[in-house]
């Protein structure tokens, strides 16, 4: 009988986005290599672990874009029905719990620690530690609300990491070990998640596209101010900013209001994947001025399909881009390494 790996989907069920970490979770489910099967589960607000119907995975693997609030609400209702059909999990029925999410929930942290104390193998995929290591990039008090993440992390016995930087940060500044050799593999994301065909550069293209959440650490204001200088000099280029808006980015929101009727600036909040693909088909270049990322996927994906990217050289993703060409070491559909997710049978 093929063994089961219980996959905790609590965050994406509560907030079924298709960007960032939620996109990684969906792609991991879609391309799961087996032979161990995934058993979807959910930690309810009281900390009870529920086993969910297998249809949960099918719902999360649907290919239709859910870029609108209405579409996400449809997903949320479907997933809520599946959670209602969930059944409590007996700890002695679990061999391994896998977490691919980022969360700051106290009840969920308690559940993880109880699972580990019961002898269950808990495996985590770690994205970054930016709220703890770069608190200057987040609103005051953010770190105080994130401590349950570090507390829950104590339950894990096996790790995989989004980037070499994340593994180094964990080793040197969280676990404070002297070596990263025994920590677990780095499993970088593939560059083809958007499903965009190969592009060709045309100098006639006038659009520059900035993708990603609009929040202080993304440094969107730097791109806005740079393009403002170009506009003032008469340069007829358009900046398209597309992503989820955060109320913390007050200076960016003020800039948007200043240019709300100017055709040189277009703001699209939470566009669907097909809309993003259309934007990139007309882009002269992608722009990502973020100061810190666990990886930094947009420039990585852009260069993969032949679109120039303007990004900080300090991002982990740009370390895998050499002179505008993606390294051949980049996996398009990364497999789960055996020392993180063992391919075992029972």
C-alpha cells in the first residue's frame, strides 16, 4: 500500500489566492511526483487537525484563473464545503505532515508541536525569514505577530529551502548551526509557472511591467519615481503596476492618486494569470525594484521567456540569471528531493 503524506492546506483554504506562496502550493500539488500520496488536511481555529476529501486537491489544481474577488469567493465557498466534510485525524494514523505554507497562527503552531511530540515527522518548505531579519522593511510591530511561525518551526525535523540565501539565513541566524550540509535541499521554483510562450524583443514596445505585491519592502516607489523622471523629460513610456495593494504602502498610494488620470501609469490590482500573460506579451521589460526577497520570481520568469528584466542584483533569483540568460541548472518542474520527501511504501 502506498504511504500517505498529510499536506496541511490551512492557509490556502482560508485565502485561496493564485500568487506567491499559494501558487507554489498549487504547483506542488499539480506536479507531485509520488509514489507517496497526498492527503489534504486542515487545522481548524481550535487547533483540531481534519482530514479533507481528495476533491480538495482537485479544486486547488483547477487551471482556470481566479484573479477576481468574485472568483476567489467561489473557490472559498467550495473549499469551505470540503472543510465541513472533514474528519478529525487520529495522530497515530499520521506518519508525516508536510507544510508548504507560511503562517502565524497560534493554534496551528500548538498543533504542530503536539504532532512532533507524538513522534510524527514534520517537514517544512521554508521561503524566507525577512520579517525577523529585516524588520525595517515591514510596518512597526510586524515581528511581534510573527513569532508563532518560529515557535511552530521547532516541530520540524526535515527541511527544504526556496533558495541558498534562505538556507544560509536559517543556518546562521535562526538555528545558528555551523554548517548547512545536513539541513536539507534547496528546491528552487520553476520558471514556467505562468505558462507564457517565448517572446521576442521589439524596440517599439513602450510598456514596462512591475509585478508583485505593492508593499514597502517591494520598493515600488523607486520605480515610480524613476519613471516620473522619464516622463518629465518627455520619454513616452508606460509603467504598468500589477499586484495586490497593501495599505501600508502610503507613499505608493499617494503617487497613484497623483497620476490617476495620466495614461503613462496603469495600476491593476490582483490581475488574473491570463491578464498578466497579456501584459508581458507587450512588455519591453519587467521591473522589480524589491529590496529583499526569499527568491524573487518575476524577473526569473521573465528572462526565461525572453523578456528583459530590471531587478536588484541582490535577489536570489538573479544569482541564477547570467548575462540575461537563465542558467541550465534551473529545473522547470522541480522534483521533491528524497531527503526531504522520502518515496517510501508501507
